[in-house]
C-alpha cells in the first residue's frame, strides 16, 4: 500500500462565527492523508466536522489554519473552478437542477467544457447505463419526475461526467429509505468505473462506511479520533466510546466480511 | 374634492381640430392650450376656432394642461403657442409683483410690457370679461336689502352670515384684506368648502359667500355678485397670450385674434360657463355658437362634424380607426416604457443580489417613486428642460412606475433560488457567471416575468394619463369625455384601455407559463 497521496490535510483548522458572534471551531488541526484510488469515509456524529472537511477539499470553504494539498499542490494555489472540475461532487439531495432534464444535468459540465453535442450525448448515455438507468426512458425526464434513488443515481452520473480522478460525496444515500439505500450502496460498490478513483465519502452511518470504505476517518468534535481500516476499527478502537459505537454495527456484529 | 378631480381630469384632455396633422411642418402649426377649468377651455376653444377660420394655420387645442405655471412654462419653452390668461394672475403669480394693484388698465399695460421684455410673450387684446374674486348673495335677498356693491353690504353685514372658501378665508388678499378695506363685520364667518358654500347659500344657511365673477353656478342658484366699488380685488381681465416669435412669423394672427377683442363681458361669460358646467353641453359647441352669434365665425363655422350623443355602439364603430390608432399609441407608450424598465431593472436586480444594503436602497428608491401620484410625477417631469410636454416625459414616468415591480421580482426571484442548488453548482465547478446564467436566472424567470406582467398592466393603466401632457393614447378620449361631459367619449377610451390591460395580463401570463422551467 504505497500508493501516492491524492489528498492531504495538514493541521487544517476551521473556525466559524456562530449565530451570536462567538467563534465555533468546526475543525481543530486535522491531519489526514488519502492515497490515490482509496475510498475514505469521514464518519462521526452530526456536527463533528465531516461536511466542513469535505468542503475544504474543493474549496467551498477555506481553512483558517493549516493547508490542503491536492495531488501534491496547495489547493489554495489552484484555480477553484479547475480544482472542482477535477473532483466530482455529490450531495445528499442530489442537487440536480430542476429546470434541466436528466441529460442536460449530466452533460452540463461537458457542455461548459466545450465538448461537441454528439460526444456529450454519447457520454450521457454511457453514464446513464453506468448508474443503471435506461437512457432511452430517462434521458429526457426532469428531476421532479424521478424517485429519490433515481435522482441520486443521476447525481453520481453527473459527478462522473468529466471522469474526474476524485469524487467527493456528502451523505449521498442519507435521504433514501433503507431498501433503496441498500440497493444504491451495493450498486455503487460494484461500479467498475470507481475502482481507480479517490473517493471521500461523508457518512454518519457506520454500516455504510464499513461497506464502502477502504479506510475510515472517525471524527469527534472537530478532531480526528482514529483513521484506520474497518477491520482495525473493530479490533482496536481508539477509545471506549468508539468501541461502543463500532459494536452497534450490523457488519461488525455479523463478522468482518466488509 | 370634486373640483380637484374635475381639475385633474380636465387637465388631461387633448382636443384636436380637424385638419390637424402631426406631420404638418412645425411652423405651420398653432397650438392653443388651456388651463384646467371650464372658462379657460371655452376661451381657448374660441381662440382655436377663430385662428382656424381666419388663418391658414393648422390649429391644435390642448385642453386643460394644468395650472398657470404649467401653461406659462409650456408657452415660454415653445411647446404651445398660445393660451388665455388673466392680468391679475400674470401680475401676482408669474411676475410676482409685490404691490397690490386695482387699476385694470395699469395692470394690463404693466403685464403686457413686462412679458414682452422678459419672455417675448405678447398679451393680445382682452376678451372683455373679468373673472375676479367677488362676494355673492341670493338675488332675492340682495334686492330686498338693496345691495348692489360691497359698500352697500357694510351696513347690513352685522345681521348676515358668511361662508368663505378655505383659500379665500385664509389669504391676506382675501377675507382679511377685504374686511379691513371696507370695514366689513359679519354676524358669523366660517370657512367652508367652495362647492358646499353654494348649497349653504341657496339653502339660506348662510347669506354671503365668495365667488368668481363669471362663475357658471351663479345663474343656477340665482345669485348676485356685488360690485367691488372701492377696488379691493385685483383685476383679472382675460386675454390671449401668444409667443412673440409666432406673431412675427404670422402677423395675420393679430388681425384674427383682434376679432375676439371685447366680444365678452362677465355676464355673457357666466352664461357660457353655465351652459357647459351646469347644462353639460360641450365646450366646442358653446364656443362656436357664441362666435357665430357675434359673426366672428361664419354660420357654418369651421366645418367640423357635429358630435351628437348617439348610441354607444354606433359611436364606437364610427371611431374604430381612430381607436385603433390610439391603441397603437397607447401600446407604444406603455410597452416601450416597460421594455426600458426591464432592460434597466433586471440587470440592476442582478447586480445588487446578495448585497443587502444596495438592495434596500434600490428597492426603497423605486418604492418612493411608486408612491408619487401619477399626475404629480408628470407635472414634475414636464418642468425639466428637455422633457416638457412630450412623449418622452410620459414614457419616462411610465418607466419609473414599471421599475419597482420588475426590480422587486428580479431580486426575490433570484433570492428564491434554493441555496442548495447554488451550492451544488459551485461545487461541481461552475463560475459565478455560469451559475447566474444556467441556474439562477432560468429559475427566476417566472418571477421576473410576473413582475413584467404587473408592470405592463400598471403601465397600460397609467398610460391613460399620458393624454394629460399631450402624449396621446387612450387617455385622450377618456379625459376629453370627462371634461366635455360626454360619456360615449369616456367609454371610447376606457373600454379599449380596460380590454388592453386584460389582454396584456392574459398574454403575458401565457408567456410566463411558456418560459417557466419544466419539471
Ligand atoms: N457556515 C457555518 N457557520 C457557522 N457554523 C458552521 C458553519 N458550517 C458549519 N458550522 C458548524 O461547524 C460544526 C461542524 O459542521 P459540519 O461540518 O457541517 O458537521 P457534520 O459533521 O454534521 O457535517 C457544527 O457545529 C456546525 O454548526
Ligand atoms: Mg454534514
């Protein structure tokens, strides 16, 4: 496991101004190293700083201290548009544009990159196949005509449009019913196209992290509690709280075939 | 209030004489205007008819422009060529002479000389009537008491009750000065709205009121005006005012207007005012009949189709081409204004989005404009050099009214876009300009269009006031009809205007739905 580093956080801190003007420390000096091709889950209870961490990577948020390195370069020195087009971004509600049909949503970035129409259409169909939606029947539907699960599939397809080496996902399956979520998680895990990609996945669902991630970064109150493989997490949890947390997992209870 | 309304509506009307054509060379046109009351319109119509009959000029009569200063400024700037005014008004309001004057001849020669020197405006020979302040009593009571002059009144005043209009009551050159000048003392003096005062006098609630010497209500209530025998009230002799430049270019105007010299007196003028105000006859008919009776006009007069009150539908049908033309003018005014407003307010709304302070400022300013009464705004605009009595003023006023709905809807439309979508767009790597164009604007379009729709409907309504300043449109027949007591005329403007507003609302509603994002 000596893969080169894709993303590296060096004592990254981020403080917000709270509702009453008081400083809110979302992250306090986080160090994290994500290798190329790895799927890393950011796991922890609500408010622990997962989303903040993710958004620091594509510069939707700037750090108040420390720095973020992407492909060895300081993210702050990379043009944010260029940086973001090199990273797919999927959010919980899909974030699809309601006034564009499925193909326009998926093809938008290709279009902005100046690709030809025919090439875009082919790419859209290819991506729809990839996320297991029949192009002929879904291409021209609007987001309002899709189920929650279908919308998330389109969201993933859109994130992959420019074939970015990195994929950032913020609780992508969080809003779905358990059955659909399970379906999407399995399909997602089986996606050939994702094998080489560096994926950062925010989740508060332990099972999801165990199922999808190569390594799990457990956050608590803005600090990194443990960064380890699922197996290590089960075998050697960093503290009693984490041990109890891990023990609640179905996968941990049912064995270690993650 | 009734007077105010009447004045406002009167001020709106534009009456064009036949043969008038806007494509005629400007030098050959002669534009006569009048102020916003009946007498002024009758006098102006007399001028228009006389000039049309006795010169080759193309005459246009702009009825009811507004008050003295509006007419005067319009004359000075050359927007109009002529209007009737009163010596006392020229003396006190235009020249602002501080001294009181009572000698009519001195007043006339003074204003004539000063106007010539200062403004190159000529006071022509007076009409002969004098419309000044007066005290009025019931004819019967005046007879019984033997009162003919104000001096006669002094002895009886302590047993009489007076009611004076607010304006007269409070002015130094009104009641206060009059009391001192004659040593008048009534049993009771109370301020009263002018229209009510006539009723109060007729109903013997009061015995003396203030009036105008040529007031058309005098005959109806059988009133007598008392002669100002000790010369307290300033003289208000009426005469046509003409621009010196026009007179030099058309010396024949002197002869033509000379025919109107002293054709009238107070009693005759009172009678003509009565015909229009109380009997509801049309200004042009009353003016023409009178001039024919004095041989100023030939028996046929200017060949002008007799407008008789016919059934509404044939009347509308007869006017169909004219109405069509007015609809065109009306649409041109309102749609151009709305287009300009949209071209200004949408980019402004975009520029100030997410800037709370700028947004409050802009919406505040547009909101303030919205609260200015339309007539006041128009009056204000025509006083600005470069605007004047023109289409430009009307369009600019309509433009200002259209700003708020469009700006407000642009701002709310953009703000109404789900922040999650903006966040997603940013996160997948769209530039702010791309987010605006691809996400925010398309999603805000229905809201913006709703603003444009509101602005258009408002604009079509307000555009009826454009007639006020001679900018055309369907307001012309409306206000002309209100002014001339012609219901058919009012409807000839009001019905198409209402239909137009409805139609625009429907059409833009349809466009709005077509533009709405699917899904
Ligand atoms: N824009 C912001 N302004 C103020 N506080 C914020 C902001 N974003 C996040 N926070 C705070 O930072 C902490 C971490 O938030 P977040 O990263 O969203 O947590 P989560 O792990 O649930 O994704 C929370 O306490 C949150 O209230
Ligand atoms: Mg979160």
